[in-house]
C-alpha cells in the first residue's frame, strides 16, 4: 500500500480536527480564515496550515510550526509582506533573540480568534488595539525586565487621544498603531521608525494636516 495521504486543507477543520478539538473548531468558524474557508476558498488557512498534519507538535516545542520562534514564518507562508516587515521590527528582533515574552502574530491577532481589522470583535480593531498593546506595555514586570519606558499606557490614556478613545465614541482618534505602526514597530532611535524625531511631524500630519511640525515638537506620552 502507498503512504498515508495527508488530510486536504479543504476538509479542515470539520469534521476531522473539530471532532476532537471542539472549542478551537467552533472559534475558528468565526474567524476571518474560517469564514473564507466556509465560502469555499482553497487559500484560507486551516488547521494543518498552522499545526501541520502528521507532525503536529505542542506550541512549546521549538520544532512546532506554531512555536513562538516559528510562528511568523508559518503565518508568512500566506502573509509574506507582513512577515518581512515584522522580522525587522523591534518585536521580531526580540523574538529572534529568544525573548519569549516578545509578541508575535497570535499575541496581537489571537490564535483561533483571528478576525479582520474592521471587525469590532478583533483584538487589533481601532477600538481594541490600545488594550492589546497595554497587555505588555502596562506590565511593570515586562517594563523592568526589558527596560521599557514606564507609564506609556497611563499617560496616553490621560491624553486627549486616550480620553477620546476611552469614551468609545470616537474610533477614528489616534491609537498606539496610528503613531507606532503595526508590523513595523521600531524604537524612536531608529531612523526608519515612525516616531523618530525626523519622522514625527509626518506621522502626526496624517491626521493633523499642516500642523505636523508644531505637533511633532511636543511630548506625546506626558503625564
């Protein structure tokens, strides 16, 4: 007899994987991948794309496709441009150095809960991205361990942008990603950073046309 045939992605996750993994299977159906899969897309990521087929390993195993070190490569099979940008970012560089606390794709987008940015339920939607970033940047433990600037989240939340965002009434107000970027987050000391001194005026000018230079001279994260 020939070698065992790997499950075809079109058959995933129902009924094969979901017959045992009911909770992940159910949450997957509501994701952007699951919805595309339900519509018949052969390109939509399914269980085997992220976890493998006959070689499924726990995420804590360094050989796993879903491990911290390998995940950006796994997602990058479909999201090539995002992977390339992420790997050059502060977060990508930290993961490459072996920092287990540094965020990778699933830390921001979720695991079996990946949703479109336009979906209000998404962890990276305009109404939720600040809370997603705050999970790490408001942690005293992580701030101390990685020598991150303190009080960045609290000072932002008390700023005009933070107060407008906290009220929930203005989803167009600037949030973390508006200034720092998404997959291209870099420290202000990097000339390519959106918040590098020479780039701040342009970054602010995305919303405040004609006032970027003036706005760029002030402190954003000021108590």
